[in-house]
C-alpha cells in the first residue's frame, strides 16, 4: 500500500516557539516545508534551514503575507506573538487566521483559540465562515492552555464520581528564555514596580481572555455554566541582583509574578488555574518550584504532577506539530482538542 505524500506546511513566525516548530518541519519526513513567514528584517531572505542551524532547504524566509496566502499548503503553523499581548486588537489575529483559512489552509495556532466560543457568536461565525470558504479547519493549542489546563484535567475527570473543584498550577522558570520581548516587555521582569504596573496592563487583558478560554472549555464539557471567570495577580521584587538570558535583574525590580483565574458558579469556585512565573527559580523562593500540578477535589481525590519540563517551548511547538496530520484529516470548522484524535509523538521515536 503506497504511503501518503508529505503534508505541505507553512511556518508562520520563527520566534521562541516557532524555531522549534520549524526544525521539526524540516527534519521530519511526514512534512514538506513550503513557506516561512518572518517578522524580523534580519531573517528576510535567509534559507529556512540556515535560520535554525540545519542544511539549506531551498525555502526562503519572507515577510510577504500575500505570498504566503498564495502558496499552496495543507496547513499553517501560526505562532506569532498575539497582537493583544501589546494592547492590540485580538480581532487582528482573527482577521489573519480567517484569511489563511479562506485561502484553503488548515491552521494550528498557539495564539489562543483553544475555545473560540469564549469570544462570542460573532467571532465564531467569522471563523466558521472562513473555514467553509476554504474547506479548512482551525485548532488552537499550546502547553498551557492547550494541554495542562484543559486536556489533562478533563482526562482525569473520567475517573471521577463527584467533582467539587478542579485546580491547575503552572510554575515556570524564565532564566534561560532568550527573548527580551517576552521576558521584559510582556512579563515585566527587570522593571520597577511602577513601570511594571503600567506595562503589564495589556498582558493582563490577554492572560484573562486566554485562560478564560481554558476554564470555560473544561466547564462546558462537564455541563457546568460559569457565572464569571475572576482574575487576580501579584508580583515579587528581587532581594538580590542576578542575571538571566534576557538581561540583568536588579535589586528591587520585578522578578516573579503569580496569576490566578477562577471560574465561579454562584460565587463558588469550580475551577482555578494558577500561573507562577519566575525570572530565575533558584533566586526566587516564594511560590512553588517549577512544574505542573492538576488536582481534582472530589471522589476520588486525585493529584497529578509533572515535575520536570526541561524545554517547555519545545513541548508547546511539538504539541502543535503533532496535531497537524489529524487537523488536515478533520472536517472543516473549528476543531477543539476533543474533536481530534489524541496528538501523540508518532514519528518521533529514536531508538538508535
């Protein structure tokens, strides 16, 4: 029986996550890289392979959106920093994704859209209309949200006879993260408390919408109607000076933050997602050590801990890449993680 031809894939953005994704597309035989869109002028005209330290591929990096839209492809791995990170419009991400879908390309995005229903019927209808126009599908994914705060808790509830509360915690260490744009401009590390308070506002709005998707998705699939998703956040100041990949953290500047997102029913918490971010976990003792925890309070009571995630960015990219074959085979429309087969590491096993 003849094997299927490789899936033609475009890599949209080559930042911290996109570079891992691009390497996978180049090195895995089930994919055929046919286009790369970049934002950094220094990357323009470079061969995609050279960009990530691999042999030349013959695919040249471009910033021409129309060129990408005109390129024949089965799927686009859409991995830019969301516009709303910096106070821009979330609808601008919707517009881009709709254009890709309408051009006949399936889209896996890491900019949210784990549960687009959170944004209301207007956004859902725009996305579905684009899917119909291009006979394509959309899937939002990541590591959290996209796996830890939705797939894992839902899987665990399959063992439940009664659920009282769902709790998910992420604790991440940013000491090796190379992007100053993310570590400083978004998360606010190395900033004074005053600068942090002003700079973090657009990020707060994005975080609230992103994790509301996750909480609403879990609730909806357990037949729970939430009254609201409540958000709170706090930060920690450095007691000593230390250096991380993205810069120097001075005494008295922000070195960690803690965010909580709680889905409420009649004032009672149904699900809580806690996110702890540390500039350097070895220097910040407050709050839990890096890792992920999922706790289901009820009958039976369950706790699942992922104590090590050595390359979280690589994991986020891999989860997106591993979803591509299933999404390309799916019927047109918005496809959540429960609409698709479980994404596995098929094709990635190396025994030699």
